[in-house]
C-alpha cells in the first residue's frame, strides 16, 4: 500500500478507534469485565475448583457457604467452609477465612499476603481403631492420586506479613482399647479459644519468623507459646512455652492403659524454653510442678497416692540426648494408702494392667526399636535431691486373723542426688510419726535404679504401742498383746542381691493378752521367753539377724523375718540356763545342773558357787520361777544309803554300850564284838565259827609256824554283809530326793536379805527317779518357768 493510501486509514483510526471517546469506552469495558470477573467469576471459580478438588483428589465432600472477592482491594473471603470425611463426619470447618493479597506479589514473584485471618476454625481429629487418624488418612488419599514416579509437588513461593487465627478449636477423639471388652473406649479431648499469630511468614529454607499461640483446654488448663517458627526444610520451634493449671484428669484414660487408677484431682504447671527441630525431637529447660494430685484405686475408688505440691524449679529435658536433669524436688504433703489383702497381695500390685500378649518368638521384641530392631538407649536421669515435708501414709493389713491398720504422718526429710548414670547411691534421711506417739527414722543410702546392687538402710522405730500390733503377734505366735511399747532398730545391707540384716528389738513392759488360734502360728512359749528376756525394769532386748538372696523369686522378706525372730526366741527358751549364765557374764554352761554325791543332800562348794551365780541371774529376771524335782537312783544312791543305815545301827549299839560313837567303823577291831552281834542278828542261820574259818591262813607244812587269822578281812566281810542286809525303801529314796531340792531352795532363799530369792519363786516338785547315773554325781536339772508358763 502506498504512502498516499495509508493516510486515509490513519485518519479513520484516529476518528473511530483511538479517539478519547473510544478509549474511555474500552477502559470502562475492561473495568466492568475485571469487576465482574473479580466480584462474581473468581468466587464461583474458587468454590467450584475447591469442591471438585476435595471430591476428586481426596474423595471428601466440601461445602462452602459463600466466597467473596474484591478485585480492587485484592481480598478473598471464604465463609462457612465444611470438609466432611468419608463417613460424613465433619473433619475441618471454619467460620471465615480472609486473604489480603498485595501487588508486591508481582515484584516479589511470590504469593505475598498482607494479612491472612482465619476465624473460628475447627479441626475434628480422631484416632481410629486401625491406628490411623482422620488427617493422616486424608493425606494418604492425596498421595494415592499421584503416580509413584511423580516428583513431589513444588511448594509455591509464599509470604504472609501477618497470619492470625482466632477462636480456633482442636477436637481430638481417641479410641483406646478396652481390656475387658472388644469394644473401643472412646476418649475426647479439646483445645479451644486457640489464638495464633505469625508474622513475616515465608516458605523459604531456614527462615524463622515470630509465632505466638495460646489456647484453653475444655477440662481445665491453658497452653501458650511465644517464640519462632520454621517450616522448611523441616518444622522447628524455639521459644518460651507454658502450661498453666492443666487438669491431669484429661490424662486418666491413657494412664488406665497401664494401671487401674482414677485421677481425682491434679494440676500441671510447666514454664520454660522449648526447642524442637530435625536434630532435636524435643528439648525443654525450665520449671515444672504438679499441685493437688489425688489418685484413687480404679476398682474401689479408695485413695491411693497424692500430694499437695511437687515442684522442680530447674528441669532440663532432651530427647536427642535421652537425658533428664532436675534441680531439687520439693514434695509437700505426700500421702498414700498401702493395703495388704487377704491373699497377701497389695493394692498397688493389683493396679497393674495386664501386659499385651507378645506373639513373636522373641519375648523382648516389644521393647526393641521398630526400625533398627535394637534395644533403645536408656534414658539418663539425674535428680538433684528430694525435699520431703509433711508426708503421711496409711497402712492396712487384711491378711491377718485380726485386721491391722496404722498411720505414718508428719514424714519429712531429704534424699540426696539420684542418678541413673552414677554408681554413687543416694543418701536418705527421713523422720516421721507413727500413730499418736511413735517415731520412725530412715537413714542410709540406696541406689534408686538398682537397689539390689547396693543398699544400706537403717530403720529406727521408737515408742510403738504394741497392742496395736497384736494382729502380727497373733499370726506370729497366737497371742494378743495387752500392753507395752516397742523400739525396733533394723539395719539392712544389700550387695549384689545378697541381703544381710541385723535387727534389735526392745520391748518395754510387755504384757501378753489372750490366746487366739490361727492355725499357722509358731508354737512358742512366750510367757517363759518374756520372763527370761525381761529385766528388772521391764525391758526385753533381743537381737537377731537375717540373710537371703533378694534376687530369688521365692524370696519373702516377711517369712524370713518371722522365722529369724522365732529362732531367736526358741534359742532362749530351749536353753534357759545357758541364757542366764550369759546374762551375767558367766561361762558356766551347767548353771541349771546341780550335782550331788551318793546318798548326799548337802551342797558341795562348787555347787554352792553355782547357786550363787543362779541367784544373781534370777535377781535380774524377777518373773522367773524355779522348779526343783529332787533326783534319786536306786543303783546310785542305794548302796550308800545301806552303808549309812548300817553305820547308824552301829552307832546306836555303841551308845547303848556306853562306848565312843563319834566315828563308828564297821571294820574297827574295837567294834568287832558289836559288828558280830549285828551280823548274827541279820544272819542267825550262819555261825560265826564257820565264817572265821574262811579267814584262817594255813602255813607251809615244812615250817613249825601255826596258822594265822586275818581279822581285818573278817571284819570287812561282816561289814559288807551287814550293809547288804540293810533295806532301802521308796520313802528313803524320796526323802533323799526332797532333801536335795530343799537344800537348793534354802541356799537360794536363806542368804543375804538384799540378794536372796523369795521362797515362793522356788517350787518343789515330785522327786524324779533316774535309772542310770554316769560319773560320780547325780544331777538335778533346774526347771525354769513362770506363773503363766505354757
């Protein structure tokens, strides 16, 4: 086209298309189109695509009440959104979402929002019976839409100057397994009034931005965080976190999975600096405390354990290092109830939930890491001491014939550093009051994580009112206690599971009560044991030891203690004389044996010394009574009694003949005529001449000497025959036996008035005949008993 022909066309454009009137028209048309698309088209498009994406990509139904857009202010508002799960249960909803896009998005080449406001969002999360959650199932549905070879979608560049969430609610439903039924046990938790504020949010690697959040638990408690947040390349939080007055009752359903308890009250308070990132799953430094905790038995609603306050002003927790360190724990108002049931099981043992059945071949597989198959590293714990104040415990034992109950209160003291990584045990120093007037003190050291490796504990009990402990004495020996107090010192050392214990039991003014048959009590003569052990001031001091292997499944401390105490008592009552000798430092093991010569009742000097020792011991044991059964033996005492009777008859004849009878002898030549008379009276059929011929000694025939007569042998023969002819009656023997017992009684009672034993403490029993006597003496065994002896 020639230059001339273009000139009319240019004029046409100027007059018809690029004239000011035409430009205004097209601008107006563009504005109208932009406004229509912005106000009407974009909301429809957003709603249409959102509903379709939810249905096609996620298989969920999405409902939106309204979408509003302002193309001039670059704002988008989505009202009344509801996303349902596959079972038509609501999953996500909100009242209003406001997006304020800025023109800086063009310059920044990123979606840049001045503000993003989300009002009253609600998330309905639930852990299903399969173990998956609704949100994880939603993410899995999205993943199923992508091909395995598809690369993960690139996140869009995004910047938000101000993100606000107001009035948010997070509801969580959990379907916990129920051990008693096949039906799940539903649990609901909710965090409401959630306020979230994030500034300068950016989806860039390593970028952190300020974030603040707080919320309220519906059942009590507040949660707050103020710090920084990072989203890429992994989520990271760093800042100040706090939990205020969190009601622990919300954790009860999870605790009941392990132990059958009910949390009545309890509030958790935590404040400090927290951190979590790719290298640190969770770390916290700050303080923590639990106030007004009261846990009850889940089966009968009885109080179990609790405290007024437990606080650690310093707490350092690191999951990456598997380490927990705390400053001193201040524990105030600790309380608890320990019950031993009829079958000797305890209320604490009954609380444990049944462990899950392990179907694997390796019984320890449940404790291994699922990814590595290795045992998880131990969690290192260090507690810089425990300060206990005003603790109280109630103890009840229903396994006894008589139910028993007592209390320990005002329990206070300290425990030094407890460390799972150190071999140094913790020092323990506690003191409290038992019942109304008793005292308990615990001192020593214990390794809290391995107590069977090294423990050294001293337990001191003072002024315990023994009648309250009658249920144990009934079980022990079938007797109640009427009166008395008890002091008890227990010292136990455990090294490498070997127990070595020393026990010292001191009883004051003990008085036994009525008998009670329990069927399994030890057969112990307690009256005698008490009389032997109790001194002038009414004090019994008994020491005994116990040993055992605490690692043995059959180890039962109560049975070992009971057996050791029983053996200590029996060792006293089975050898009372030895016990009395040891009591006064005598080395005589024969203190209870009094020896007599043949047919003699008088006490020889060694026996008098023995009786003096016995008297000294009896003066220290005023409740003891001696029982004396005088001994006699026909074989041992009979010949001597016959000789005494023969000598007595000889003396009588000498007195009648007015001869000297001071020292009569059957073999004296001067007494031969009387002895011959006595012989003839006993043996009239035997002539004296015939007897004399037996003692004539004939001489050798080669000599002229006459025969000689052995007069001494003759008189010995007569004497022996006279002695043999004497009769010993039962009356003679019984009289001798009684005289022996009376001699001991008189020796005990007729001495110094300040030391003598009253006669009513010595009983003369019927004589005791002894068939065989060994040695040169017959022995009377001194019986030791009491008025109430069993």
